[in-house]
C-alpha cells in the first residue's frame, strides 16, 4: 500500500514538474506581472469607440512603413511587428513568430481603416531559443479600458483601447470573430493560443483606435 502511495506521489510530482518546465516562461511572466501591479481601487475606463481617419485617406502622407513596435504597458509587452510574411498560412505565421508578433498580411496595418490582425506566442517549447515565446502569455489580464499603442519607425503612433476579449474555437465559424474582423474603424485584434501550453482554443483581444 505504501509503495502505491509513494508511486502516486512521485507520478504527481513528475507531472507537476513537467508542466512547470514546459510553461516556465508563462509562470515567470505572471510572477513579474503580479510583482509590478500597483494597488488601485480605480475602475476601468468606459468603452470608447472613436473614428480615426484611415491613413490611406489622408492626403500627402507616406504609406506606413514595414517596421513597427506594439507596446502594451499593462502586461509589460514591447514587441516588433513582423510585416509582409511569405504567405498567410498557419505554418508561415508560426515560422515567423520567433521574430516578434506577426501581422496577418490580408488585413490593414494598425492605424488604417479596418481590423489589423496580429498573432503572437503564448508559449513555445522550453528548449527553443525564442525571445518572443511568451509575448502574448498575459493577454487574459487585459480588460476593457486598458490602452496599448503601435509606433512605426517613422515616428507615427496609433493608440488603441481594449474593448473586449473572447475565447474561441479556431475550427468553428464564430460570429464574434467575424464581427471583430469587419470593424469599420481602426482596430487591433490580438490573437494567441489558449490555454497557455495548448493549441486547443484561441484568445482574441479587440482594441479600438482612439485619438
């Protein structure tokens, strides 16, 4: 009887250690996030939907460059956005996630009219050398009212405020995703695998452009 209990305990400990090792970056990101949280009783700012003239309709303005950084202060994210990947397949996107957060080329660039889709890792194999392996691990911490921005290499900056977040099945036609993707104002949709360490579902955060 004692040997069975000992075996069960060793098995549980082994599984726990395996989970910690495989998701070490996620636990580290959560620890850093928790330590940096200020004490506040303030409530999130109300949803604001503000129209920003799309870049393509502003006269005498150069096209947006292919070099930009996504900054999400609340979860301590500052990540380069990868534009113009070779194809928009799932494999092509995945192959470029070691370079930053990947922009889906069939969507507008952040700051232009419509929804800019951006993909990022929530986790990756612990043995892979990837500086951006858990860049979107804390998307679930974002709440309506939180602010993020995209700054281009030419100095132009576009601010966005979180409107909503959802968990969805990538193999199903979810009307909520379709609604996000068909936005008429400058919008960001950040997407990553969920729960962290799996690829069974996705988390999507919608952020609306603000002045």
